[in-house]
């Protein structure tokens, strides 16, 4: 490395390049059969660069969990005063839609295809979803929502988000995630009996 | 063992005794620190008897998963014709309440306390919950419920069930699980905006 060996070279877009190379290899060779060396080579980068961005190959798919959760929680924190429990949960998933702009959709599709093909990754994804439900429940409680409305609104909101997300990454779908969330919220309102009939 | 060595001795109530002994030890010593030998000794039975009922100590807490899921699915299968997606999901959780009669509540409380104290067991429990949501979604689809209503109704039903279950095992709670489910369904109806306002 010579006299520049102590410097950390900045690779523009290295993280995104590594992520795209990784999912492409995971889809063609399988997650288990792909090595970090394969990923770095495919991206035209070194393994050292890989490990500056990710601790291991699984993290390529799950990095950014905190940022992801933070979007939901920010939606609750920035909501106007006096919203109902369910309106707070809806604000959370509307804010989360900002985390998934149209240009992220191809990556999200590839990532989901990798996860759907691997039971261990599916487990990791389910735990991520459960962690989100728990964090959102806590945030609603912190906003004064009483039990059992807090877990009920939070978990139902997370369900709406995941149903909408699956539709958003479907082939040929081109509406925004926010638009699809609104549609799914409408379906929820349509199927849950009204308070007068409960 | 002499001439009776080939016979499998039937221990009346052995499974329940082993389960109670195990959770009691898990709560006092911790799950990790408890061995199968400890459990068998505490129950006054042999390790051989233990392994006739369970493959390992974790299974003491998770045995019966298929029977548990089957209760939910039976609720859908035995529902009258023409019910809405959400009424089918409600029928599923009402049928599941049969699996948790009052005499099971002390065990359910102890089991939950063990799980709440151990992250690895919590993960296992979350995966069980996710498997239930997926199975119920499939069952609704098989009943002609279209997407996205099938996952929406199934997952929301599972949320109602788990919120109700937590209330059912709370200290001093003595209402039936079915009664609490009805209350939580009422809360859901109260917090989700009606179709006219969606």
C-alpha cells in the first residue's frame, strides 16, 4: 500500500455497489454459496472495502435497521397533538414511506427475493418486523396511548405497512408506497366492523 | 430392567409433571442453567421418561404448536358459509380460546415468564407467531378471501389474539380468554376509522 496505506480511501457509492453485487450473486448462486470475496470482486472493490461497510454478508441485507425504525418513530413524534392511537400509527407508516422512494424499489424487490429464498434470512426479517412492532408500541405508550390500544394500534399499523410493502414490490406495480398504504388502510376500514356493530 | 425391560412404562400425567417441574426450574435457576437431569429429578421421573415426551428442554415450552395452530384453522373451516374475511379471522381466534381453558392459565403464566426472561426463547416465540399468521392467511385464501384482505384480516386477528392473551395471563385477571378477545375486538373497532371516514 506504500505511504498511502494508512489512509482510508473513499469509494464513491461503494456501499450501494456492494449491495447490488451481493443481491445479484445471492439470487444466482444462493446466499450460502456466495462469499465476501465473490461480492467484492463482482463490485470491483476489495474485501477490505467490503468490511468498512458491513460486518458480514448478511448485514448487506439488514444494514440500516435503526434508520428504518427511526422513520416510523419520527412519524409519531412529529404528529400533531391530539391524534388518536390509530392516527398515530398511520402517521408512523406514512413517514416510513419516505424511506422507500421509487428509486429504491428495484433494490427492495431483489432483497425480498433473496430473503424469500432462504429460511434463515426469513427468520431474521421476521425478528426485524417484531422489533419494529415493539418499538412502535413503546412510542405510542410514550405518547400517552393506554394499553391495550398501544400494541393493538402499533401492531395493526405494522401489518398494514407490510401488506402495502408486498404490493409495492410486486412486478409492474408503479404507485408510491404511500398511495398503496392509503389503499390498504381503506381495506382495513372496510373489513373491520364498525364500533356500533362490534 | 429384567424381563420387563422391553416394556414402555406409562407414567400418568408425566408430561404435565415434567412441564411444571421444568418451568419452575427455568424461573428459579434460569433456562440455560437447567438440565434435563434436573427436570426429571424435580418431577420424580427418569431422563428416559423425559425423552419419551420431549426431544430437548426447549420443546417443553413449545410442544403442541401444531395442535395450537390447528385450533385457529378449525375455527375458519367450521365457520358458516358467507362470513366476511374479518369474521373468519374472528372465528379463528374464538376457536383458539378453547385451547386455553381457565385451568391452563397458571401454566401459561409461568411459560410466558420463562420466555420473557430469555431472548432466544422470545425469538422462537415470535417465529411461532409469524408461522401462525402465515397459516391463517393461507386458510383465508383457501376460503376465497382475496389479497390483500387475507393477510390483513389474518395478521390483524393474530394481533388481537396476542393482545388478548397478554391480558388473560395478567395477574388477578380471571375472565375467560374468549371474553377478553371480544373486548379487544371492540377496542379494534373503536380505534380503526370507519369505512366512511377512511
